[in-house]
C-alpha cells in the first residue's frame, strides 16, 4: 500500500506539471494594459484553474497565469538626468524657465510609471538676448530662491557683460508682514521655497547683477530710503498669486539668514 500511495502522489505531481505546462503559459504572450486577447486556460497564480491572463493588469485583477511573473517581468520606467535650466521664456518680464529629462526605457508589464519629464520655475532676466539692459523698473519687488543665483553665475561666464566687472551687491533684511495663502499651497519641486515664507519672519534678499540697475546700482523694490514703518510689496516669481508685504529692517553688505529664508531680487 505504501508503494501504491507513493506512485499515486508522483502521478498527481506529474499531472499538475503537465497541466501547468500544457495550459496557462505566458511565454511569448505578454501584453500591455488590459488586453482580452492575452488570455489562456490553465493554472493561475492564485492556485485556481481556468481562464488566466498575461496582460499588464492581471495582477490587479488577480487572474494572472501561473508563469506570468517569470515570462512577463515588470520593468520600471527609466529616465535620464535633468538637463540644465533654460533661460527665461521671455526677456525683461517675469516668466518661466524649464528643464527636461527623457525616457530611456518605457515601463512594461505594469512596471513603475514614468515620473514627471518637465519642471518649470520662475525667473526674470534684466538683459535682452542681445545683451542690452531692459531699461525698466519692476514694482513690486520680484523675488525667487537664492539657489537661482547659482544659475546666473554659470551663465555670466559666457555673458556679453564680463563677470569680473560685476559689483559685489548688497543684502536687505525685511520682516514679512503678510502673504497670500497660495505660497503655502505651492508644491512644484523647484517652487517649494515659497512654502518657507512666513508672517513675522526675517528674510534676507540679495541684490546682485543683473538685477542691480547699472545706473542706480540698486534693485527694484529694495525699499531704498524707506523707513521701518513703510509697507512694501513683493511677489514670488513663478507664482504671481504668491505675494505679500514686508517692512525693511536694514541693508547689509552680505546676507546671513538661513538658506530657507534667503532670496534674491530678480
């Protein structure tokens, strides 16, 4: 009886393998999305037997064929590195700069989808494409993150205006009095700096070329000659609804605020 039972178990195992191999195979039958044509009949991953699928949605539906994971492995989207930031989309007025990255491998078999391929951030240039000063003032003060200053330094190396002639600039400390609710709602990756604006906080805003006027050697909206009680207006470049008021505290040679509270006139 023992031998008969063993032979019976071996026979059952062989039959299962034959059934699994004879039906329900995803070999050369992988499809993207939900595709009714990618159907077979055999063992499923959940142990059931019957109709099974080899498409990209079978895992969510719970009806994949038994070898789906091996025959149709999930491959995530692969993207390249970010490009350098572009210049402003328009000169001499607040606008947007853009950077992009490209897909190197499309996702397959319900793999991780592609992340955002384009990002935008606010900017403002004071020179035309020909290198001429825009020749106008901006009120209220337009500000952006101090990180944008690094992009300007890189471009200054190839600018028509030699970087070694640029002035050192100065820093202005302000106490924020009010700001709109749209600053805190900003969640775009390179505009999140707006979330750190708070009422009552002291912020540092640097004035450097090209935002510094070549004739007055000042930045628009810096509160020059304004006493400590005067309400001044500012606006975040890249989100015109993020705006508010502040009062000038003092002017310094260099800024000393924490990074999240450090900005530049644009």
